C-alpha cells in the first residue's frame, strides 16, 4: 500500500486517474495528510485533454469548437471557486475529519481493497444526492446554476464551477465518516471530480455496454440540456446506476440545446456566480405568505404558488433545435487581447497558490482582490459594458504597480520586459478609450 506522502505522480498514473482507472493498492493511504493533491497535479492533463478535444473537433468539423469568451468565463469560474483554499482547508475534508474523530462507530481498515471500493461507491452515492438536491432546492440551485450557465459543451465547461456550492455539499458525505477513514474519502472525492472532467465533450458519442453502468458523455450531455426531456435528469458522478435506480435517468434523444432554461448571456463573473441569489431575494419579498416565502427558498427553481414542488415542465420554453449559443462577437484583436491578459492572470493566480505558505494574510487578500477585479474586468470587456474601459485602465495600472512592487513575479528576461511593455501599452490604450468616452459624454451633455 502507498504510504509515502505527497510523492510525484507518474504520467501513466496521472492519465489513468482522469478516468478512475486506478487500483486500491496504489491509492490507499493511512492518514489524510498523505493523500496527494490529485486535482492540483492533474492540471497538465486537463490542458492536454482540452488540446486533444480541440484537435479532434477541428478535424471532424473544420473549425474550432470553443469560443474565447466562453472558455474565459468557464475558467474564470473555476479559478474563483478555488480562491477560498488560499485561506482555509477544504470544508468537505475538514467536516469529514471532525465527524470521524469524534463520532465514528466502525473503523474500516484503510488498507483494505473492500474499504476502497466502499469508499468509491459511498462518495458516488453521496454525490448523486448532492447533485440532485442542487437541482431541486432553489437555494442550492443558486450556486449550482453556475455550472449550467454555458450554452456550449466542451471540456472547458467542466471547469465552470461555483464559489459557494462547496459550503453546502459537505453535508451529504458525513454519514460515510461513521465508518470510512478520512484518507479513503479524500482519495475518492478527488477521483469522482476528476472523472467528471472528460465527460464534458461532444467528441465521444457512445460507449456501448458501458452506458448501462458508467456516467458517460452521452448521459451528461442530457444533464446539461435545456430541452424538456433533459430537465432534472442524469445526476450521477462516475456511475449512472443511481439514476436508473431512482428514476432520474433519460437517454440522449433529440439534439441537446445546452445552458439554463433562461440563458443569462453574460460573461461578467460576478453576475454568473450570484445572479440567481438576487432573483431569489426579489421573488421572496414579492411572494405573499410565510409558507410560500419558504417555498421560494426550499422548493424547485421554477416553483410558483399552485405549481408542483419542482415546478411545471410545461412552462419550459419550447425549443426548435435551431437555437444558437450566445456569441458577443468581439473583434479579433480584442479576442487576442482578452486571451493574452487571461494568460498573464493565470500566471499570477498559479503563483499565488505556489507561494501562499510564505505570503502574509494581507498580501493574499490584496492579490485575491486583484484576481477578482481582473476576472470582473475581462468579463466586462467581453460583455461590451460601457464602463469596461475605465475598469480595465485601473486594473492595468494596478497590475503595473504590483509588478514594480514585486507582488507579481517576473517570468525572467526577456519575458519580463515584454510583459511590462504589454501592461503599459494596455493601460495607455484603455486610458485613451476612457478619456475619449468621457469627452464624448461631456460634449453630448453641453
């Protein structure tokens, strides 16, 4: 059994763990602190699979299957969802360890293959109910809707995660802590998440007999659809057996149209993350009667007085099959600009996680705020917001200030020189845009 701590993961194991193709012998640990950060170490494999999908999509369709604005929004959501880890241990692991240390009834052996398989099934069963309740309770859907907000379906969609869902999902796994050691749980909660990455693709059509047992791209495409037959179906993580057992399974049929029933058509990351909470707040105060007010929170997203608990699927807008995903159609140079700035931001973001052990809390708060500001500003540019020039000008000036102060570490000469020049030119460009808009506004006001 593996007992070595955070040892490096081989290429073979890294590739296999993306598909849950690992054995108990190589992924069993005596203590939770010895469990590798599999999700963090899988980043190169995320990138590799995305590039493979792009290549296959290009060969099959003759054009790119992704849009810069959609990928940027998806990855931005994923970045935002991980920011709490800079300041605290994952709540799922922390709560699990607490229950295990104080209340566990049976102690299954950590080095038993049976325990490993029980842990795998237990996590997947817990995930089914996490996922199902996240669709059936409006207050939980407010977080989970982030993942469904893309009108595209590719591997980058898997990265579109909620900032707040992690603060409620932990509850569903606590019964396992009565018997299954935390180290086993820590392994499978990561593998279950990693498995779900590769099923976000249209490049894989059908897996034959495996479709009966595994959650596959075909099954998960249904889950992301807004067609009537897709609503509230296929909640499974790695396995589809729970959906078949509990009556929430639907096979892929007519062309799937992706996204929310009422698409938001925005890339502003704050709007993507929090718009449904604002909707609940307004609906709560508009609804009369305390029973109905509570139903707004704890019944389905489309519930209304006189409707069933989960709402009425007859109210779902009828689709023609010819609907096109939202595409703000930025000029090519602006797509390149957003992509280049986003790559710079990824460097800052990654460096923040690498150096968090030696950074002060104040520095981490400053840099976290800068990351959030940057994600917001790039979203404003994509959405063509009227105040995007002012915000981006301020962001670029701040970035230059942090660069000079050493908060952002240079990439080494000559990249550092090129980076500094790019940031300076960006600040100048957006400054000109902002003052041009200001002058135009003042002229109109005269």
